[in-house]
């Protein structure tokens, strides 16, 4: 597929300093300053509406200027936290600290959220949790979310269960479990939605929908709330020349591009939770609502706890699958290498060798090669299963030696890297190569093990044409997201099923054991003083007595 996205848009998105946007959403107020300095250097323009305090009066004043709105003890604890001592805070939680029912204002009781960033501290004020929601907000996370799935069916049920529980807790119209793929795009793998809404389950979204700078902000926070995308942002007032860092802000204003994006999707409110698995950004839980909807901080935190439990389940599932495969592969790889070694004594390859070699990485064809890696020797080739021709295999090995020094190489789109492979894409669109070099009597030789996978036509259902995922508005020259999310089907050719991490791990272990065998049989030792005349070395056993042989 040809990507016709205006590159200027993507560059502009990445340059958009979302953490320095200089405004907040109006569902709360903000106070801020520099690290280790309790002076109020930044104040949101709507402070009066939330606290009766005049922002012009408190700006550039010490936190003590908030007395008697805040008690002296509260001010003392906040100042201590800004100075680096968070022991006095009731609910310390890393870089963010919830100060429940910190004070009162025209909107009633307010929670305080103290964030301690790399450059700035923030004190954000938001409506406190209503008394009638306290029981449900502090209810334990459902035990089912902690269960480790043991099969693909159980994994699917866990994703569906999380989406349903998140919608019940949040009251949003739609909740999607959104998983990132290797190319940065994302796919909706589970969904819970209100009646009458069009389903997004199974749709894929291009990587450009979530620029890298936005992903970094997601990773720095447990949740991101936009109660009303149409709400007018509130400016942050300051006499300071430095820009306030809003990386950890709960109220940070919304990029105009994202506002349009939500509007185009028919969403007014959104709530997102990053799914972090072993410090890896696995995906998002995305919640959308057609009308404005704001959740108190405690409710969002409970949802975040459910997402964290879900992430633990993912990690546990991945670990159990990995251990099962590794337990089998150690024994299988050892047996496979023994079978390959038997070829050097003149044995013919049997069906077991082909089956084990292909199953090792889930391939449909394989080849074993041996030659003088410096180019002076004859390339021996043994093929198993469905493979390119012998001449094509030799061309691939020559290309690999010129292209990469990596001992393990893989691709699921070979023809995109090596155009001549288009001729045999139907049987070899994907390739995995393992190369092992050795020195014998001063000469360098190389053994190669190649695996192939056939072309697999991929039918991807995108949420809108990904080629139109972003553009500049034609007249205003302002950034504008795509406007269509109707299902758009793309058929990809000359691509194979991607090699999984476990298959790649098997290939690496296979190479390690082959290298160990080579070192054990072909090691070179330093001669002793006045050595006896060395007998003429026996020729290294070849892979086959014949240069190539396809099994019957």
C-alpha cells in the first residue's frame, strides 16, 4: 500500500509540544511552580471560579498566600513534598499524590492532585468524589481480572470481561481494548458499547493516529481524561519566561487536532488508560462518550487498577507460553542438531529432519548451506520442503553477506528488501536466516540455515483509509485529522505471517548450540614449543557428498 499522508503533517504532529501547550481544560484549576521552590509561578485564569482567590493576587506569592483557604498544616505538608519530603502526604503514589477533600470552593469540596515532575510541581484542583460514589470507587478490583489465561479462548474472554467491567464502572458509551502492533498501528481486539452504536471491533488504526509525543505522555500517566472536547481551554498565567511542563498534568488542554479527531469519531468525551506490560507500551483502553462526562479522580484510579491487573494477566500469560515453548525447544533443538550432524557421516535426510527443522520456527521450507564465506569456495545446499531454486538460494546468501552482518536475520516481506524475490514470493515471502562462521586451518567457512514462509494475503480492515489518516486543511493550512472512520479494506501481497518472538528465540538458541558444536569439534589450540610435524589435516566433512539434494 502506498502511503500518501502529507509528510509535513506527521512532522508537525511530532513537533507539537503537547506538554507545553500553556492551557488546561476547564474542569479544574491549576497552581504550579519550579521544583524545590514553593512560590506560585503559574496560576490558571479560572482560579477564582474554583477557590474565590484572585489569580493576579496570588501569582508570584509563596504557598502561604493560600491561607486560610488551605490550613497551615496542609500548606506545610505540600511545601515539604515540593522540597522532596513526601512522607507527610497521606496517599503518596510515585510522582503524583492525591490530597482528598483538600479544600472547598464555589463548586463544593475539591480534591488536590500534587504532581512532582522533572522541572515543575503542579497542584491541580478538581471536584471531590461524591459521597454516594465512595463505596463503588474504593471497591476491590474484580478477582477475575487477576486470573491468568491458559488458552486463546480464555485470553479473548479476559479482554471482553475487562471492556465490560470498564464500561460498567465508567458509564461511558464505548470501551475498546486497543492493542499496538509491531508497525505502531493498533487494532481493537475487544469492545463493549451501548446499543445503537456502530462497532469498531476488529478495525485497525494507523500509527499516525497516535504520534510518538502523545504516546510518551500516555506512558507517563495512569489515565487521560477529556470530559468535553468542545470546552474552551483555560490559559495559564505567569510572569515567568520558562514554559510550564504539563507532562504530569491531569488537566492539560487538548490538542486542536485531537479535538477534531474526536469530533470526527462522534465522541464528545474520552478517557484513556495505557496498558504497560513490563515497561512496554502494549496498548490502550479507550473510552468514548457521545455527551460530556467527567469522572472523579478516585473513579479513574479504580479503572486504572483494573487495567493494571489486566496488564499483569498479559505478562503472566506471555511468561507461561514462553516457558512452555522453551521447555520443549531445548530438547527438540538438541535432537535436531544431532540429526543435522548425522548428515556429515553420509546419512540421507529423513522426514523427521524436515519436520523438526520446519517446526522449529513454523516454516514451510528450509535450506542448509555451507561455503567459504570469503567467496572462494563452492556453496553446498540441501533443501527441505518448499524452497526457491538452488541458484536463487545462492543469490540470497550473497545478498545477505553484503546486506547485513547480523547472525540472525528475519523479514516477513522479503521482496520489499530484495526485489528479485518477487519471482518466488508465493513460496518465500518471509525469510529467517541463521549464519554461523568458523575458522579451519586459517580459512573461514560459513554455515547457513534458511527458513521460508509462503505469501499470505492479508486482509486488513482499517477504520477509514489509512492513506488519508492526516492532512493539512486545504484552505486554512491548519492541521486536520482524517474525517472518515468507515471500514476500509486493504489487501496486502508478497507478505508472510510475521515471525513470532518465540520463533526468533528458537532460531537464536539453535545458532548458539550449532556454534557450541563447531567450537567443540573445530577448535584451534596454540602449538607447544618445538612441536612435532603436524600431520596433514583430514578434510572437513561436507554437509553432503552431493552439492544439493531434495528429499523424495
